[in-house]
C-alpha cells in the first residue's frame, strides 16, 4: 500500500520513500553506543536500580 501526504508519496509498498532507513538505523546505533559509553563512564545509571 502507498501513503500520500500533501501530494507526495511518503510510503510505497510498506517502505518509507522520504528517508534512508538504513542510514537512520546506522546513525541511531552509533549514537546509542556513544550514550552507553558515557553512562558507563559516569556510572550514575547504576544508582537508578538500587
């Protein structure tokens, strides 16, 4: 199925056409990795479950 918003096809056959999904996944994984490293260095997150 296709989704059209304001005359622009934003999804075709269940795939988003306006962004590169693989690039978003790659960037998200990279940012998540950096965040976990920062949290580990601070170790503040350990107190959340104590």
